[in-house]
C-alpha cells in the first residue's frame, strides 16, 4: 500500500471510531452512512422543530448535513483539516419527515488546501442543495479544543 493510501485508510479508521462520540452529530442525530477515502455519505431526519418563521426547514439544517459530509470526506484523505470556506445553493425546501442525504466528494486534496463538492437530496432523490467547500490543514499544535 502506498503512503497516501495508508494515510487515508488510517484517517478513515480514526474517523469511524470518533464518529460514534461526536457531540454535534449526536445533538442533531446525524448518521454517517458511508465513509471511504475522499467520500462520505451522511443522513439527517428533518424534524418539525426545524421549521423557521416561514414554515420551511431552516437552511442551517440543510447546511449542517452538507457540512458533516464535507468534513468527513476531506478529513478521510488529509487530516486534520478545518473549513476556510463553505458555499451552498438551496435548490428546494426540505420538509418535516424528509431524510436529507448529503454526499461529499473530494475534488482536490493538497498540502495547503483541499476542495470538496456536496450534494444534498431527500429520500426520493430530489435535489435539495449543492455546496462546495475549501479546507486548510490544522497544524498538530493548533488542534481545536474547548477552552
């Protein structure tokens, strides 16, 4: 196995172990469905409590599932990485009861920057959102921790 393949395999193994205890995933009930180097698939069930003042699902919920797929996909290849940019286009509203499925795919993974594309669909395959994101490596000495 080559060095990059070995690194990606190790990253996937670590992410799978850590996913079970991730606070935000637990809080939102985000479920990691699939993870392999450069790819992640995440699901979130839309609850009625996620409606905003217009009666549609709050965009932050759709962003959250896309962001989770983004984070897993990029960190499965090059870890640790943190987002430096995230852009989303909302195509259709999500409804209470929908299962939002986000797929993240790494487009480029480099030493200084990684880029991924995400697609969010519902359980019927209806396109809900498209997103892109950029990450930068987090130096080992700067790992994010709570104060």
